[in-house]
């Protein structure tokens, strides 16, 4: 099956289909939220044969789903809580992504768990990691990961030369996986659209509509690109908005629902050559787990876990956050890193599900991590969870929403490869020929296969049409010019910031946040999105202002002070206020 592109035309067609639902062509399911959970729900529902719409107020994956630790893992910490079922579930999903669903996006990564005590700690931690591996081996089929093994002090010196000599007497090496989270969401959306889902980003739900009986039967949505509002009708509405869960619930004007609090986690990015090591590290801190993750040309180090009480759209890494991560990384590094070594940061908000539900809510407690509930008939809410188990969450949400029909329309997403997965192995074997034909390095081919899988053929088609697209960007040579063109022509980018933040990782991969390449990137995007000179200049100015505000905020102490600085940069398409501040619209 050909993978559908996300284009201006496809977005317009999706909006047309959504509007038609309000004129007698009711959807089976309307999904609110375009993060990994919402995208997974759209794919799950559409592959059951349901008619599906999905809307996102910002860009796809613009919230938590592009600001994670980029790991697909079982969660060693849950073993300490004796939650064996949750660990097994997550490891099963990890291996499914690795072997079948997204082998191009999800890759093995190994970690060292440093040990400070020779006997008891090696035995204690070793037993825990052995159980972790055993729970993974229970999954059907061939093991996706090697078994863990013990590492001596001499082995540590070889695997991670920059680990301070007195920081450990040895280690355990175990395997998990990493993923480009934003690309995972893009591929989920494209796969869902390929099977018939109607998907529109920059489209905000501003009201939930009800029948005379009080049953939710759709929503009023606003196309933020034009300001136009219209009604969408759906048999079931599913709220998958993460940290915005309660704000979206409130549109139903009911007292029921789930309680969700936001917790901030930040990561820093350090050049790969700054720390000598071939594998990752996992470290226990007094507040959270700290990962030192090898990723492409750099290291990702994080995370933190602090309450967030500011606005939900623009969390930032403050000076205090960055110093905390640096301090805890330096506790084990032979050559300490400094703020000058940090080339990028990001901050994300975890939606932490609080115990219990609001009065009048029917719910199904699915796991320690996530809950599905119905605050009022016709509306399903899912909250909690983590990226690794998005598919299970999606299945549970759709099962709950469609009720008895789930018995005859069961989920099949465990057998649906994502866009770019089918044929990926073939492209891997053709890598040398492709490299020689286009003059691309082995590193570039690896980069392309990791990002696109078998969809690399579409990148190659663009290069055949315009050979100049086969050249690297002058100001960001890790990316081809074709990748920027493809983001606009196939991946649903509407604004320049969509390309910089979510179709590439330039916003945190380069110290200048990609600004050295911004003019070239804009010149590639503009003709494909129909921008004139004025619009192009506006897009560049908006992204530049965002970068300056993020950078200034990162030197502030405390979330409140950082927020004041960050919000000085206006959004290119601001979200509309909800609740009492919203402009009334007819239903």
C-alpha cells in the first residue's frame, strides 16, 4: 500500500470531510490530540474499519511527544515497585516496534549500570536486570535484544573511557531502544491517513457539542490557519490531549473526568566528541533517573522531574534545571562538562495521572500508568502512560469508546507496520549502491534510513527531479536539502518552525538552533507551500524570535521568571482561549 503524503491538499480534504460530518456524514470517532497517543488511537480506530478524524491545535507531536527521553523501554524502575505486568507489557511493545512495526525508527541502544559495591550490589542489580531480560523473553518470537552481561572495571575503561575511575568498580550492561519521538508520530499519522483517517493539524477544538439528551456528539473546531469554525459530528469523541486533559474535559461542561498534573523534565545535548564513550549510562539520582544516551552526533543527558505550574504550551529548561543535570552527570565523568559544552536543550511536560476520578466518571483502570474514563456519555478520556506503550493505550481507548463493538472489531495494530517499515530491510541491503550513486557517505545513508526507512525512495525521487536536492544544507550538513523539501511536500509541515522543531531536530542539534541554515531552508519550503516574500520573511522572523526567547529563558532561575521571558515571543498561530474567554459560536 502506498503511503499517503501529508500535504496542503490532503489537509484541506480532511477539513472538508470533517465539515461534511456535521451535515449528515457522522464520523465514528473524532480524536482530539496529535501526540503519540492520539495518533495511535487514530490508527487503531481506522484499521478497525471505523471512520475517523483527528485534529491537533498545534503541529503534530508539538507537546510531550517530541520532548521525551527518546527511549523505548520497559522501565527498570518499575521492577523496584514489583509491577511485573507493566514491565512485561512495555518490553513486549518495545520488541514489537523493533522487529515489526517500526524497525527503521526504533533501534537498540545499550546502557551501563555502574556498580559501587563488588558483591551485594552486583548480585542485587544483576538479579533485577536478569528479571528484566526474562520478562522480555516471555514475548512471542525471537528475542529482539541480547541478554545483559557483567562488565569489569577494565571493561568499563574500554566501553566508557570518560567514566571516572572511582565512580564504579564494574557495571551491568543491558539493552533497551531509542526512537526519534517526533518522527514516530509523523509516521503514525501518515499510516492512519493512508488507511483513510482524516487528519488536520493547526486545528483546535473550541467546544464539545451535545445532543438534547446530554450525550457528546461532536465538536466545534477552528482552523487556526484561516480562523474558520465549523461543527464536526461523531458517535464517539476521544480526548487524548495529555497535559491539556482537564482543559479539554471542561469543554463538556461536566464535573466528571480525570485529574492530570504536569511535571517538567528537561534534557541537555552535548557533542559526541566531548564525552568518550561507546554506550549509554543510567544513573540513580535523589529525584529521578539520569540517562546519558548516545544519539547520532551527540549525547542526550536527562532528565529532571519537577512540578510545573505555568502555562502548558512553552515549558523551558531553566538555568537551575541545566545546572542540575550537569552536576549529576559530572558526578561520574572523568572530565566534567560545563554550560559551554551544552549545544541544545528541551523541556517537556509529563501528564501525571492523579489517583481517583472526578465524581460521576465511569472508568476502567487499565494499568498503573494509564486510565481510560468517560466523564459524560459520548466522551472518552485517556491519560497517563508513556511513549513505549502508546499502542496499548490506543487499543484500550478505542475498546472503551466503542464498547460491545470491540468484540467484533478487535484491534489489529500489532500487525500493522508503520510507514517506512515495509521494505526497510531491502533498502538496507541496497545502501552501498544508493550511496555510490548519489555520493552520500555511509553516515548519511544511515541517517536517511533511520528517518525514512523504505520511504527513502521518495527522497530519491525528489533528487532525481532536482539533483541539487541531493546536496547537504550548507549551514546544517547533517541534512540533505531534499529532506527539507520533503517535510513540506510529504510530511505536513505548515510553518517553518514545524520543519526546525519536528521534521528535523535542528532546534537543539546545533548551537545556533539551525539559524545558519534558516534562509536556505526557507527557500526550499516557500515554493512548496506557496509563500511569497512577505510570508517567508514573517516565518523566518517568528522562528528567530522563538530561538532568542528560548535562549534567554534558559539563563533565568525559576520557572516563573523563565516563562515571562519565553512568552515575549509570539506564536506563529496562537491557540484560541477556551472556557469563559472564548468567543461564542453557534452549534
